């Protein structure tokens, strides 16, 4: 499920029309709402359609994004998300990258920093997500926590 093509690359949460029906069916659904107040507001709206017993709220952290390196910034975001969602954050997903400027060293350094964030916040680090380029090497170094991701929506300039 993806947003309408005309708004697919906007930098604000853009929900496809079928999202509420999907959430009500208790399907395994991942919703990327961005890590800011606009996303938190949308999260607050959507939580009324999610069965609390199925709801897992994960913070996906790319420490190379603005306001994502300092532990206090992440702690503030966690507090905001939990406030709007009225649900605790279940864990952290590590997604360190610099798009095309990534190399395995970038992945390792970023992931180690996310491990520090996870420890500081007392949250489990559940996954390290990498593209297929880094999957095998990451799997050898970090084990079963590594998950492979394929980018579907990507603007031409990215």
C-alpha cells in the first residue's frame, strides 16, 4: 500500500485511502510516519483504528538524519510519539545509512550508535535494516537481527 503518485514523495505523512480498513483488519502493517510532530499527529489519529493487543510501536532510527544523533533528541521524540499514540514504544529498529554515500563502515558506525541509544532509553533493539548491498556482510557481523529491505518509493533525486 502506497500513497497516491502525485504525493508519494512529499515530506509529510500521506496516507492511502485503504489504510484504515487495513488497520482494522489486524493485519501485519508497517506505517512510516516520519519522525516529527506531523507524523506524531497522524499516529495519534490512526491509533483509534488499531486493536491495542496487536499494536507495536517501533522507532526506526537513522542516526545520520537531522536531529537523530543526540540521545536527548531521540528521547524527546519517543516521549512525543508515546503521548500522541497513547501507547509505549515497543523497541527500536536501526536503519543507518547515507543513501548512495553509504559504505559498510557507515552502517557499522551508525548501528553502534543506535545500540547506544537503545541502551540509554532502555528499549530493545529489534532489527538492523540494510539494503541488499550490505545484507550479507551485516548478517555475518551482526547475526539474525539483520533484515534486508528493498526501496520501492524513491524520488529521482535520492
